[in-house]
C-alpha cells in the first residue's frame, strides 16, 4: 500500500476550488494545497447566487486554480493517484464545468476519476482534519441542506432527520437580507449578533420537543420579518438585537433536535461504539452554534468534533479527501459519470449495526 495523492475540484455553487490531498495507507490525511476563489463580488449586485454567472465564472478560472493547486502542492499531474470532482448536488452549470475538467485530466493521464457527492465531502471532512473515523452522529448544516445522519462508514449514511422547509444556511441568508446585510449572510449575521441582546426578542424555537429529529426554520424566518417590520426604520441596535435573538433561537432549536438524534444514535449503535458528535457544512463555522453543540455533547457523553472554520465552507480539500477515502474502498467512477443537481445522500444507507 502506498500513499495516494488526489486532486479535488469543487464547483457546485459559488466557490471555484481545487486542492491536493495526501492520504496515507493508515487513513491519515494531509492537505498539500487548497485554493478557494469565491464569486461573491459577481453575485452581490443580485442579492443571491445567479446560476448562469456562477457557471461562467467557473469556466473562466478553474483551469488556473487547478494549476495553482498543483504548483502549491509541488506536484505534477503525473504524481497524482486519482482526480475527484463534485458531481452533485448543486447548480448544474457549475457541476458540468468541474466534472468535465476532472474527467479530462483523468483521461489525459489514465487516472481513476471519482465522482464526489458534495455532502459526503462535508460529512467526511473531520477524517482529514481531526482524524475522526466513523461511526459518528453528524449534523450537516449548509446553504441548501440541514440533516442529521449517522455516518456508519464511507458511503453508508443513515438519515435521522432533515428540514421540512428552509435549510439553516438559507435562514441565516434570509435574515441577513432582511437586516440589510450583504452576502454572504451567515458571517454577517454572526458578526452583527455579537453587539446585540439575544433576550430582547422572544422568537420561536421551532420543533422543540418533537419526537423525530427534524428541523423547521420558516416560522422563525417569518417571526424575524414581522419583528423587523414593526421596528422599521431599524436602528443599528435593533438590527443587532434581532440578529442576536435569531441566533439564540437557532442554537436552542438545533441543540434540541441534536439531543433527540443523540438518543436515537445511542439506541442504534453498538453499545460499545464510541459516542461521537460531528458538525459540518458552512453553518458549522458559526461560533455560537459550535459552543451550544459542544456543550450539549459534553452533557450527553458525546465527544464533539468540527472541522476548522476555514474548512466548514465549500472547499476542494474536502472533495479530494472524499475522493481519497472512496478510492481506498475501491469506489471509482467511469468517465460517463453523470452530474446530479439533486442527489440524496442516504441512498445507500445500510441497516445500522446492532439494529
Ligand atoms: O457549505 P456551504 O459553504 O455551501 C453549501 O454547500 O451550501 O454553506 C454556505 C452557507 C451559507 O448559507 C452561509 O450563509 C452559511 O453557510 N454560513 C454561516 C456562517 N458561515 C457560513 N452561517 C452562520 N454563521 C456563519 N459564521
Ligand atoms: Zn457545501
């Protein structure tokens, strides 16, 4: 067994990214390079990501970013073991750009191509950054997804809960818009909330106490909008207080849902399996959420793990790593692999161990 060197490509939304990751035969990982170029400037005038603009921007810069990632890793194409690219879920134009580029490089050098599920990459990032291996309970919170999953192994995911309406990242982005903050919304809300009073507004804590660990954020969003409308024109302090109250409601609701998922996880997993709780995805960068979840984990006897903030948002190191993990399991794809704008993660879920 030799170490594998994998080039990863990420173009599923508004970040163009390439990275080179090394995976040792024992499962240890190391990032040799990771380049992320965001397109926020191009989308900002429209108040959200415009798919057509995103796809064109990926075309314009992806080749150069791949070149730079290889240079920074001090690697040539001939040093690579495989090429991995995100093939879904995401915006179809961008996915096509990344998939075609990855396939072309693999074809040119006769390398295996790995079609990576974007959420699987978020899900496995802690293996690269913290050395955390399955099984673990995962809260996956991004711009488009909010899910609780048991990660049984690479490619084996069991979904416990999901959102019945908006994704958590979406709720942050909509709140940001309401408060007149720019893109990206999540970090802007978090920053403003630091100066606010989280107790000033009593916003709903959605789904509290519900049996199934599902989420809902539409009602909270409406409450935020009503609160903001009543106070219009908003002072700086009003906006900060709304942001802080919103974050407090989110943290309480999410922690309650995760507590329920922890109970289910304990019932599902082997009693001797370590109890691990992982949070990943763009929203996992939120300091207050991390603190609330870390506290919850400690209270419930789970260890708590999250990728470093720089690897919570979209990047290609996680794509290269997911590719390396799949390669180690012998899971490679053909060059006719499809891009899949919609692609559920728990498709291959196997029954839980001991169930
Ligand atoms: O995983 P990600 O980078 O892209 C997707 O796959 O969707 O997640 C992006 C989402 C956005 O909604 C963004 O506002 C949110 O993550 N986000 C945050 C923070 N940083 C990014 N939300 C709350 N607090 C943050 N610090
Ligand atoms: Zn993502």
